[in-house]
């Protein structure tokens, strides 16, 4: 009897990936490319309420989640199981009604099961901004995501001024790829990297994310040069996250409307852990809770003075540290 029930369950449950969420509708895609609109089973709704009451998550399912669903009609279904995530990217939800609990901002999960987190920047127009990159690197390191730094619009760098920045990030161990949509430089490298993987492209407005995606997959035909969303910093409870599914099982996550994120749940004393080059030295600080901010016997500050740690990276670190200090919600 039990085996029969198991068999039946096996047939009924279809594994799929969540590719889009619209209000209470979850669009899931099977490996064969079939898309079904699903709702959430009651048990999950209850679980969600429970979690929310413990002031943690805003949503229980996110784009990129792997789920099982049962068909409930020709093109409708019910999600019956959510698999554990390999990783996920989240932020503090905007401080608005519906996204807070007792005045505290909930954790808003943006996407899950990501192979590559492309941090997209540009050499110029907008000007190269190392602080933004460092902030995203903290997000990547704290969320178990593999970051790859793209410096686009390299055609504008006639004198190879970017070389010093590339050195800084390569020395720490990050993969840095200079690209140009204009000349096609290194686009092939990106094509090879994203193939068969799930990637998210993130960066400030105007750095060329849509242009890069269009260059990689011309059939995408994304709109280029739209800057309006930069004024739209998270005034909505729902984030607009889209997963673009290519025929070769390549998934690209586009996040129009979110250009910056407040990392969720990073404590002051942990921030240094997310600066990869601090890691070998932080145990040498006199205090094990050292935040590397003028404490006596700080080894990190010493390494900056000795030129072993980049002063720009240290500056970014202090900057982020101060935003944590200012914000009691961390
Ligand atoms: P997004 O906001 O990050 O998606 O940026 P877009 O893809 O919309 O591009 C913003 C602007 O930068 C557009 O005018 C593009 O034509 C331009 N652009 C994109 N890539 C390059 C590049 O490699 N070189 C130069 N010179 N301009 C670029
Ligand atoms: Zn220290």
C-alpha cells in the first residue's frame, strides 16, 4: 500500500525551477521547457506565516528555487515541495508596510541556486566605482555566491588606466573580465562561462548589463539605455526578478528595478570575514572581536600600512562598517 502510494507520488510530482513570480502565481519550468503556473500548497503558506512571525523572511519561494509540483489542471499546478537552496541572494526589504515586522525590515530573498554572480561595472560612463564593487563582493562572500567582476566599456580606456584596479582584485583572487560591447572584446569568454549555468548580472544602472546580455544572446533583445529604474530603489514589496531561460539550459537572472542592496543580517564583527584578503590576518589582531577600526593591536590596519592590503579596499570596509553601525537593524 505504502509503495503504491510512493509510486503514485513519484508520478504526480514533477520537478521544476521557479522562473517568475507574479503576486501569488509561481511560474515553474521543467527541464523539458514546459512552463506551468502554480500556487503554493497550504502547508507552505502556514510555514511562511510562521517564519514571518519570527521576523525572518518576506517570501517563502523565490526565483531559482527547485520545487516539485502537482498538476491541478492543464496549465495550472500546486507546489508541493521546495528543495533546499545551494545558495541565495537576499536583501533587507524596503521599510514599507507589508515588508516589515514590528517595525523591522524582513529578509527578502531575491534569487536562489546561482552559479555565477556577475558584478558588472564600467570603466567610465558611469565612472568606475570600486566601492560599489566591494559592497557586492560582501554580498557574494556572505551568501556563498561565486562572484566574477566585469569591467565593461573598456573601449573607453585608451590609456589602460584600469590596470591598477584589475591588479587589486586579481591579487585577492577574484576573476576580473574586461569587456566591451562596442568592440566585442571578451564577449566570447562570457558566452562560454554562462553556458548551461544560472547567472545573475548585477551592477549600477548604465554600466551595460542589458547590452552585455543582448550581445551574449542577441535573441533576448532587452531594452538598452533605460535609466528610469535607478529612481526606483525598492519602493515595492515585490521585487521584479526575471529568469531568462535559453534553449541550452542557460539561465540568466535579470533584476530590473533593484540596483543596490542592503545586505541582510551582517554583523559588525563578521564583516571582515567577507573581505577575502583580511582573512589570513584577522586572527592575529589582539582582540578576537576586532572590527579593525582603531582598536589597539589591529593587524589588519598594520597590513594596510605595510601595503599588503589595499587602502582602497580598507576604505570600503570602513565605509560598510559605518553603515552597519548606523543601522540598528543588523
Ligand atoms: P544597464 O542599465 O546596465 O542595463 O546598461 P545598458 O545596457 O542600458 O547601457 C547603457 C548605455 O551604455 C547604452 O547607451 C549603451 O549603448 C552603452 N554601452 C553599453 N556597453 C558599452 C560598451 O562596452 N562601450 C561603450 N562605449 N558603451 C556601452
Ligand atoms: Zn583588527
